[in-house]
């Protein structure tokens, strides 16, 4: 998980991890919005 967090941060993004015992873990990656004109 450390490597995933590092990669996400290097891309200028954020990662959120929520875990609830007996229910599982939710991982959310928030990516920056891209300017479509630059693609």
C-alpha cells in the first residue's frame, strides 16, 4: 500500500483508505482534472 500511495502522490493525486472490520476496505483515488484541450 505504501508504493501505491507514493505513486498516487507523485502524480499529484490523493488516496483515501477506509476499512471496517468484517466488511472490507474501500480505496479511493482522487485524480486531478485534465484540460481536455491539451489532450
